[in-house]
C-alpha cells in the first residue's frame, strides 16, 4: 500500500482498525468502532444482521432506497495473532513512506478503511444505492458472508465489489494487483478406489493407494494444463486434502482407499461443472490405464461432511 496517497484521516482510521484485535469470533469491538464512526454520517442507514448470539454483520446503506445497487464487502476479522509476527497490533509506516504494516492491514483492514471512507465521503448519484457490508467470520468458514446470502436485500444487488489495497514487493500470489470482484467458491470431493486383492504384487497393476496416487497426479496435471484454456477450471488452486487406505493388510495389499480433494472455483465456474470436470479426468485415466480390464473401480462425489459453496458473483 503506497501511504503517500492516503490522507491523514485515512491513516488514522487504518491505525485504529489495526489496533483493535479482531480474530474470528471476537469482532464485537471493531464492529462498534465502525458503527460509531458511520452513525455520525447523516445519510447512512445502519442495520445489523445477526450471525450468532454475539456477532453480527454490519450493513450500511447510502443513497436511493431502491435502484441500481452496488454492494461493497469487507471482512473485519483476522486470523489469530501468532507469536512470530513482527508486531503486536501496531500500525507502522516505513521510513520512505512507501509501505504501511500491521496485523490485518492487508487482510483486510485496508479494505474496511476503504468502505468506511466511501460511506463517509462519497455523494451517491440519484437512483443509485451503495450498500457496504462489514462481515464477520471470514477466516472461520466465511460465516458472515454465508449469512449475508440470506439477507432479503441480496436479491436487489446488481454488483458486488470487495476492494483491497495491494501490498508492495510481494509474490504475485500474495499480492493481487487487481480489485477483487467476487469471492471464490470451493468444491470438496471424495473418491473411493477399490482393487482386487493381491494387486500390489502384480506387475503393472496398482494397489488401492497406488491407484489413488495415479488419479491425484493425473488430476493435478490436467488442472494445470486445462486452466490455461478452460474457463471453468479457472486460475485457482486444486489440491489433495487427504489420502488413506481403508482396507488391506498394509499399504502394499490395500484393496480400498479414499482420496479427498479441494478445488477452489473462480466466478463463472460452478460446483456441478467442477465435479463433472474431475470425474471426466478420472474416467480418462481409467481408460488410458485399462482399469476396467484390471477390475479397478472408483466412485466419487461431493463431500457431505465438509461445506462446499458456489463462487459469489
């Protein structure tokens, strides 16, 4: 974040946001600070959407009662502070005034400050409504965002933006250069692999764990190839969550195995499309390796014990 472009008032707001500890589950104080600041803006209409008995999303509206509606979203919580972090909820500006640093400055105190600044200073044109949402629990299963989807006003929202200020001199993966315009979804899948007994001792015929590894490697390879040309695969992560032998006398003789996967989805993708892509990749490997002839079977589906959700657009 290039601090010379920030006004003293904005730096003071960011300093205050950083100084208030707000790990997931403990966001009450920072929500009160935001509400206190924005309640003094006469045009702002503030409501609270309960997430649980002690926490709420703060929904602040400005402009027309109805019309083209722009929603701005930022989460107020952070991960738990770690002893290895460089500072303890202190806001620092580098000597060359090119960087601001502090716990949750980038994830996402700067975004919260932007929303507060917009609601305090922007004159909303006629026929436009701006809704700023200060959400809770993003670091804990996106609790606030999930509850927000149930808000009655969501059906009137035309555009959602989640602004953040980019860092400097960081890896591209940790430093998005563009404004975030949606939240990625996630698909959590399971795959069960079954092989006849004794496969681990037959040349060219894998046991269950070996077959699971083959599927995982094939999916990873296909992902990195297809994401360059297949819009529904997207540019996000695809990774193994776990792999385990379920039956068999030792890994060499494993006849059953389970592979669990995580697939992060960009907007434009869907859970159904991503699951079908995974299944087709697995079927392709089975054809290439002649698994039917070797009596290697697999089935897969979306995990019921782990929450998947569509990308928010």
